C-alpha cells in the first residue's frame, strides 16, 4: 500500500548524537599509531593471541604474524661449559680487532678436529699456513698500525679495569680519527691513549688522566695534548669531570664507613653548588671530601692513606678539605 500524504509529510526521525559519534569515529581513524596499544589489533583494536608461531586477533580473526623465525639456537644449555661445548659459531664481531673478528685463525695446537696429533709433515704444512695467514690479515702498514693501536687500547683498559664497552667506544673513536686523517704527525700510542680517555670521560668512569698516563707508554703532557687535539678535531661533546664519581671508588679502597662516605658526598655536593670545584682537580676534591667527612664523623683516617689511594699530595688534601669545612660552616651560620 502506498504511503499517505500525512506519512510523507512526517519529518524523518532525528538522530541524536550522530554528529558526536561521527566525530569520535573520525578521531579513532586518525589516531596516531603510537597512541594505540601495541598489543591491540591494528584493525579493530581487539585482543591479540599467539599460537603455533603466529599472532592473530581474537575478535576479527586478522592474522598479524605467521611462521615466525626463531633466530636462536635449536639447543639448550644451562651452564657455561655446556654452552661452549654445544656452540658451533665463533666469537661475535668486535671493534677491538682490526678486522672486527671476521677473519679466521688457525689454532696453535697441532691436532685435528678429533683431537688426534698431526704428523710431522702436516705440522710443517700448518706452520707455513699460520705464517701466511698472519701476513694476510695485516697486508699493509695501515692495518698493522691499526692492530697495534687497538692492542694498546685493550692493554690499557685491562690495566685500568674499565668495562669492555669503554674499550669498544675507544676503538670506534680511534677509527674515526683514522678516517679523518688525524694521525699524521702524532704517535700511535698518543692517539690510542687519547681515544681511551675520551671514551672514559663519555662513559663517566672515574679514571683520571694521571692514572691513564701511568699505564700508557707516553707521558702525561703528551697524553693530555693528544686528548685536546682529538676532541677538538672530532668535535666530541665532553662534560667537565664530576668529582662525585670518584667518592665511591676511593671510599671502597679506604674501607671507610657509609656514614663517612655520605658526609663526604654531602660536603662535595655543597662545594659543587658553590663552584668550589671550578678549575680544581676532581680527584683532589674527592679525596679532600673523604678526609673532611672522616673528621666530622670522628673516624680514624690519615692524610697519608688518602693520598696513596687517590694518588695526590697531602698538601692538596689539606688545602681542599679546609675549603670544604669552611664552606659548610658558612652555610650553617647563614641558615641560622
């Protein structure tokens, strides 16, 4: 039956909230990817589930990932010895080697894969192969110099007891200096020492230039001169050394109490806020703060012991610790 005139003239029912729902849907569609939950479905924002190496949405059934590749080994190991026994690959690549560890090395033991000793003729053959392999890995003077420099960085970092990441960063810095052609006119040992000290400063490891000069093959002046040249040419961002980083190390060497270490930390922090550390050796300030903290807590600690631990003179300790104590007295009197 056709509709009557009254029915045609009736206005369509008004939909309340349509505009707001449309705006909300547009906002949902234009929502940035980073605002969405990473564990939600990209289509319906439903719940994701992993099963049989794949990922799918529980609500709409969209398959997100399937046949995922496991890049790990197919075996399991629970001890270091078991892991080394089952591993069939070599060491990972590293910047500490001039060829980044990608070349092969012939073992020095004259045995085959089954542990059986080689014959005399085979020994001579593999000895010649070792010689040629060693020559091939350092084919020119540039590679030989790089190998020597990276060996120096490894030796000094081991002597200083710094983390392996610091030595890796130092190797990268030295390679950058080599690429920028900064080595002509400079010694290999000097640039290797400067690279290691720059890496130490960037990592915030409490090691001074004096300590680095003691394990280096160059003197203090050449080390600091090479360091300033390196950071200027490579435009390396360097923050001033923080004396607070040396307090835990010296406190551990001196075996002092936690209370003394805390008082030394507070004294030195107060001195930094008052710019007492400007232009002064951070190791001297840290040693003086520890001695001053021991004086405040009545702990038995001599200037000679602090001087030996920090590698500075007793005169420096006396001058610096008096400045810190006078500053604390001045701050206390002003607060009162």
